[in-house]
């Protein structure tokens, strides 16, 4: 049975971790696996250097079918900001124009407002979840720092909008021109819904490989996600070297010992159940290899299957 979210609403699976650890591999494998079980799945990459095209050639900045039951999209900054303009651009321009002598290109400057791009990137995910086109959305997120900045910007944005609204209410009697209250309120409501999506409909998978930095950053990331109120579903340890692959090789043995230290730290300190993937001889890019990855990810150590 597919794992269902409260009220059977479509759930968001967030895949994150340090750069290069295997996020795209894990996200693609999970998305293909869910689609293979009959779910309608959307795989979204928001990593500007995500390289989803390595696995799904032809993936673009518009959602398109890449396998049976699976659509994929590589969201770019341009697509995200165009959506923002479409939704709020004209309204913002009209409000500003009534208060200040500005031209339409003021919107170009506004695109740089902190938190705006993140807000619309997340609103894309929210729209996908609410569209009823998908049973599941898998989000291949940017590396650690980017993901945290995105989440923090969201909370800050909400605070700013709340304050902007209060400030405007105080000034209302003095300002002439278009009333920005509905705009601010609409925006604040959207941000509130995004925060609810992250806190109630999202499950995070944090990926690391058994090395110092990916493990240390991955553990910090899990703590941060938890503080933010995002549920942790799995902690993936990728690229674990098979212990006996090279008998008598001193360098290999040393590497395995080094990995063991960080693997132990990951297993002991991770607040989420751990799933492990071995180092494969060839990069797991084709559907068969990804199927093997998914099988290991969804199989509990006691053999129970759980997706
Ligand atoms: N277990 C594995 N064995 C062998 N190769 C792997 C394994 N996992 C991932 N790779 C390969 O390592 C490279 C990086 O993996 P991937 O692109 O999934 O990482 P990422 O975390 O998404 O990277 P980025 O932060 O750049 O987006 C890819 O070429 C991938 O095929
Ligand atoms: Mg990637």
C-alpha cells in the first residue's frame, strides 16, 4: 500500500543533502518506483545545477512525461519569476504607480527582493500538490545551504508581510491611491499555505555519503529541518564501499576504515531511520539501476517493504 498523508492529500517528498551526495539519484529512483506502483508522480528539480537530464534526457523547465506515470520538470529562476509576474505583477505595478512615479520596469527591480523567488518556487510545488494531477510530488532540492536559506526566507517573508500589513493599516488615513491591503493579504495567505505545506505535508529524506563533511552537514540539516517543523522520513547513506571488494589492497582497506567511522556516526546520530546504498561500479542512471536503488531505499532492514 502506498503511504498516505493525513486526509489522503498529495504529499511532498523533499530530497536534500550536501552537493554531489546522490540527491538526484535518490529522488529519481523514488519517483520512478512510486510511478511503477501506479501512482501519478511529479519530480521537480529546483537545483540550478541539478542535472536531472542525466537521468531523464529531454527534461525541460515545463513538466513533461518522462516515464509511465512520471512527469519531470527542472524549474529555472526565469520560469519561477515569470509565474510571479503573471500572478502579482500587474497588481503590484498598479499599487506602486498610484503611490510613486514609477514605470512598469520597476517590476524588474522587484524581482531581486529577498525571498520572492523562493516564495514562488514553493508556490509551484503547492500548486502541483493541490492540482489533483498527482498522487505524489518528489522534490529534488538544492544542496544544504540553498534549502535552508529557502525555508528561512519563507518564515521571514511571512513576518515581513504581517508587519507590512500592520504598517499599512496605521498609515491608511494618510496615504492616497490604490489600496495595497488585498495584495498584502493575498500574499500573506499564500505564504501561510506554503508554511503549512512544509510543516504538514512534507517528508524529508536527507542524503549523505560516509565522509566527514556530508555527514556533519547532513546531521545539521536534519536538526534544522526538525526545528523548522519538517518531518524527517529517512537518512540515506549513499556510496558505502563493499568491505571485501579488494582483499589485500592497503589503500582500499584504509578507505573502508575511514568510511566506517562516518557511517557509524550517521547511523548513531541520525534522528530518522537509515537506508544504505552501496558504491556501484557504474553510475546508476538507467531505469534498471534506479530500480535497484529504489528497492534498497524502500526495503526496511528486516525485509519489510515500505515506500
Ligand atoms: N551509489 C552510487 N554509486 C555510484 N555512483 C553514484 C552513486 N550514487 C550517485 N552516483 C553518481 O554520482 C554522481 C552524483 O550523484 P547525484 O547527481 O545523484 O548527486 P546530487 O546530490 O544530486 O548532486 P548535486 O548536488 O550536484 O545535484 C552522479 O553521476 C551519480 O550517477
Ligand atoms: Mg542533483
